[in-house]
């Protein structure tokens, strides 16, 4: 899960056959082939496509309720040909690879060097055992995580040495948006920190530090409005 990958080259967006629209989002998918959304029985699942749209709209509305900027959430206002076909924000459902690094989803800038448009790639079902959470729960938290990466680019486009803060706050907000899922405390995320509690924060990867973000918002931020993370983003922007 992530959006950083500094120095990565720009690439073509995925090409998928179908799409639906839900609010400001366009969800791209195939009905056949390796990228088709599937259920636990391995068959095409259109409900999954619809649920991605619902999760995106719900996550977006939640983030805006916290008064974050969303300057770069929409693709474009003029020529949208190369940005998913219109000004909607694009989410592409694909069969993402499972290798040394398990890819749940990805927030991808169209240009890695500037503060500009992005899109989301997300797995087509999260049915494999390698995922810490499966099915719709995994999809929901991943959508929340990757969408917050898009919001972050309204503040600071390139993570540079602060990559951990992007991942820390995206993993943190997953639990705000979907508090009943609790994927962020799974061993796959927290083990690195618990096994190495003195690790340099820059080397932590950021995912396990969602625990620290929750500490900030529940103990330090006495107003209980989660604003301390937004205040950090506003200072980070400058």
C-alpha cells in the first residue's frame, strides 16, 4: 500500500473495458480476464465494483468533513482524454501482484515530479491469503488509505525523506473512517515497530506509526476533533 516510490518513472494508466460512476468517482473494471473483480468463489462480482464506488464516496465525504484541502482530487477541467475520460477521479480495479511486497493498492501521480493529478489502483477482490484482511473489509480500508494519499498531494506532492508521515497518516485515517475493521493493528503492520521500538522514525515505513497518530489524536489533541494531524499537514505544506 502506498504512493511514494521516489524516483519512479511516469507510466501509462491502466486500460480497462468498463466503468461506472459514483459521485466524483469513475470506477474502471473488466468483466473478463485476470483483472475482473472476483468473489471468494473466483467468479465475476459486479457488486464489488459498486462497493468500491460506495467506499470511495464515503471516504471522500469523511475526509472533507475534517476540512482537508482537496485541490488535486479531481483529474482535470479541460482536456481529460488522457485522464480517464472526464473530470471524475479514477479508480482502476486490477489483479495486483503478490511478491516480496504485497500490493493492496496504490495512489499513482500522472507525473511523479509535480503536484498534479493522481489515480488509484486497487486489487480485484483481496481473496488471497497473503492479505492481512480480505474481501470488502480490505477494499474499504485500502480505498480510504489511497484516497487520503490523493488529498495529501494537495499539501506536499513529493514525500522526499518524510515518506513515513504519508503512510502513518493514511493508515491512521483508515481506522477513523472504518473503525470496526482494525486492519491497522494487524501483525503485518505493527511487527516492524514492536520488534524494533528504537528504530529511526524515517526507517519505520510509516504503517506501524498509525498507533502514534492515534496517540496524538486521542491523548495530545484534547479537543477530540482529530485536527492535530491536519495542523501538521498545514505546517508541512510550508
